[in-house]
C-alpha cells in the first residue's frame, strides 16, 4: 500500500523539500500592539556594524556557535554582561555576516574562531535572526 516509486519512474522533475516546520503561533492584529512576543519595529532585523578593539590577551566578550556544518551560519550564542561587545550592541541571536570583510555565512567554525581571536580590531556585520539561531542551536553542538 505504501510503495515508493523509483526515482527514475517519476514523470515530472523531482524536488525534495526539507521537512515541514510549523510557523510561529498567529497573533490577532488587535492583540499585537501589546503582546510581548510581537514587535512592530522591524529595523531590529536589519544588518548593522559592530566595531570592537581587542587588546592582546583580552577576551572577546562573546561566544559563537554554528558554522558551515549547520548550513545556517555563525551566531552569537552568549554576550558577557557589561563587556565591550555588550556595550557595542551585540546580542545573543545575532548572525555574523562578516568579520573584517571576511564572509562568515559559509565558514567553518574553527576558521571563524581563529579570525576572531587573532584580530586586534574587529569590524563585524551582524543581523538579529532569532528564528535561524534557534534552528541552528537544535542542529549543532558548537
């Protein structure tokens, strides 16, 4: 009854889609203004630039997770309170798009760590992307 058709026997081109993920819960428009999970300020999702100077031997003030293996990018997983990174506006859930003009959207985790640790000045392009950050957390161990 549940027989699978061999790939070569399909009549039309075949596209295999990823498994379905349920969308976030819908919030009625009249309730959105005062709902804690809804924000009309969409500019928070636009890319922004973070500039950090790192003295020799100093900590970055944040951790990253993800990388090429997750296929979702590099994300900020922790920001140390009252650190330079925190004061510059870096937050958990930010996707790192680039660091010092190196594309971070398809980079190995170890290479990303190396670039961040060896740089004295870090110019990062980031965007707040909590949805993919959550998906990335579920997929990876970094």
